[in-house]
């Protein structure tokens, strides 16, 4: 059995660590480089860095911040936000990232997934999706719609259909972020996560809603996720990496080595 991964999410706006609830009321909460180093030293398995306004502002990602974070950590580091071309993605990888996350630009031009997978390998391409719960309809039979531009633009795309297409184009991993649960700390959207995990054959990362270790356990079991993304519960010091991993291990979840283990 493969170990389940604990991934810290760094949402960055104007070079500062930021946090929102359901993609609104965003506020600055610190320095992403400092937090990245702190989580790395605490034993986090991976980091994800999102420049959350790059796509909506029509600009490139903040490469200087990416480079500073990459210099502080020696674990898998994934970066997304404003990546529209293979060249954009190459610059991020050269700045120190191990994986690239494509989201809005991939919805607008799906072949970006295939191009990046061909250039860098599927293992380096993560399809991130922001998903809104809606009324079921012939166009969106799952009741989950893909939304882009940081939650600002609805697409009419069914999330399950988009996940399958993303996999067929070459995405090697998927981040499934529920807008409805984002920042609420009331638990992940388990139905959404499970539906996508059952629809694709690549690893699925649950995102949005983690507030208690029990929520992570539910996402990894009921939600069938391969990994969980956490933000608020770490950023605000409510839990630390060791506490979360210890809880999961006690529940029978196989986790990667903790830094305090001999």
C-alpha cells in the first residue's frame, strides 16, 4: 500500500501568503517563504504554491517568490497560477519547482495539458480544478461545475467529464478543490472527491475544507483521495504536521516518516 501524502497549500497574492473563505474575503497572513521552510522542517510531504490572482489579472506567475521557496525546501514542490504555455511552465520548473499545476488556461485550451505532458512527462503535470456544486442538468449531470479565474468564471463544464478528459490528455495527478468547502474548515467535499477518484486512474488530491484531522481521514477513506491538501489548519497553528500524521497513523492510514521519528 502506498503512503498517503500530506500537502501544505501556499496561496500567494502579491508575494504574500493569503487565505480566503469560498474564494472571497482574502486576507494576507504572512510570508510564504517562511511558512514553506517551517512546514518542510516539520515533515510535510509536499508543498503546493498557487499565485491566486495571476490568471484573473492576466499576468505571469511570481517567479522570484517561487525561486525563494524552492531554495528553502527539498521535497516535491508544485506551482500553479497564470501558466498558459509550455514556456511558462518551463520557467517555473527552472525556478525550482518539480511539478506544474494547470487550471484556467487548460480549461480554455485543453491541449496545454498534452503539450506539457509531452515536454516534461505526465508525472510533472497536475491538473487543478476548482469546482462548484450546482443543480444537476443534462449539461452538468454530476451536479459539479468547473469554475476558473479564481472562482470568478463559470464554464458549464461537468467536473467528472473534465477530469476524465484531463487524464486522457496526459495529466499525471489532479487537485480537486471544492469552492463550497474552501476555507470553511468543516470538512472536504467527500462526494465530489470520491466521484473523481473513481472516474480516473491517476492520484487525486482532496482540497478545500480541512479543519480537523478527522476531516483528512474521511477524505482519504470515504473520499478515496490519495493525498490531502491543508492550509488553514496549519497556517493558523491549530495543528502541526506531526499531530496530523500521528492521528492518521493511529487510524491505520499509512503515512510517510515523521521528522520526530528515530
